């Protein structure tokens, strides 16, 4: 059994760790509320522009954008992977990366190649270790998503789709459900399919001003950028929620460890006192 001094040192070490995890829990709770408000504020716009794009895929305008034209038998798939830059957030990144790895193995078995755009340090590091082809990456997203940072990597993937380097574009991120639940999801960005997005088929016609090509080109690029921004906002809200829960669990576990160590320390101290008393009694009896 360890000595009393060693046990006291362990107790002190766990108590210091508990202070850190409690502080991180409080910081994550504060950031979580802001991230959730930001994510919820962006949802209505993202849903509306998604509906417009879905209706546009069923429309029959004089100009058909390449983003709404389905390609038969895709040979290469573009994948935008959204993860966090930092760890200590439970299984948030593990769950989404496990799902991505499973899908990549399926595509590889079907003879389909994958080109990756990694948003977040954890995803970028994982893709490098797994030997994936990374076209673009962005780290240091911070606590607030900024569209001007996201435009560059997104444009790389859109240009790759336009020139035919990839035939489909998917995005994978963690959707925020509530504070205790977040789920990894994969959505198709390109080609835009109203059927896949749940839009009923119908005769959709729009009046374009000044020109159909100019309006549709700008709209669909904005559509992709908006959905990527929304995915990053969802992932950040999920990250802070997951980190808060993970740090609370760590603090509770540290408290349990401290209680166990204190019990062991008291038993050790009691055994030492009993032994000392036995030695005193034995010495007195010998005298």
C-alpha cells in the first residue's frame, strides 16, 4: 500500500485537475449559449435558401446551371469535413470521423475516389494520417464562424466540381440537436436535387432580373457558402455543448477519485497508528 505522503500528493494532483476541468466547464457553458444563439439565428436563412435551390432544381428556366445537372456514375466525390480545432469535447470528432472513414471505405470498394476539404484541425490531421487526398484545409476557426475565412476552401471545391475533377460534393458535420445530443450527418451539396431535399416536384418558374444566368450563378454560389457556414455554426454549438458535458463528467469523476483516495489515506493512517500503538504496548509489556 502506498505511503501517506504519496497518497496526499495524489489527492492534491487530482484536486488541481478538478479545478481545471470545472473552469473549462464554465467557459464552455458560456461559449455554448453564444454558439447556440448564433446557430439558431442562421437556421431560418439556411432553410429558406435551401428551399429556393430545391425549387430551382425542378424549374425549367432558359439557363441551367451546372450545379443542378446530375452526373451519371460519379467517379470522384468531393467531401467537406467539418470538425473542431481542439479536443477535450467527448466523442464529437470521433463519431463524425468514424462515419466518414466508413463511407470512404465504401466508396473505395466501389472504385470511387475522394477529394477532401478539411475545415478544422482535428479533421485535417485525421485525413493526413489516413492518406486521403486533401485539396484544401482551414484551421484556426476560433469560436465564431467567419464567412470570409470559409470562402477560400469552398471555392476550391466548387472550382473542382465545375471543371469536372469531382462529380459530387458532400458535407459532413455534427448537427446540434440539444445540449445532451449531437449527431453526425452527411448531406449532398452538389448536384442540387430537389427530390433529395424533400421538395415536391412541380412547375416552378421564376422571373429573373436583370438576367437568369447572372442571378442563378450568384444564388447557387451563395447557397453553397450559406450551407457550409451553417454546418460550421452547428458544429461549433455541438462542440461547446459536448465539451461542457465532458468536462462536467471529468469533474465528477475527479471527485469520486478524491473520495476513494481519502478513504485509502485514512485507512493507511489508521493502520500506521494501530501499528505504533501495538509497538508501544509491546514495549511496555516487555519492560
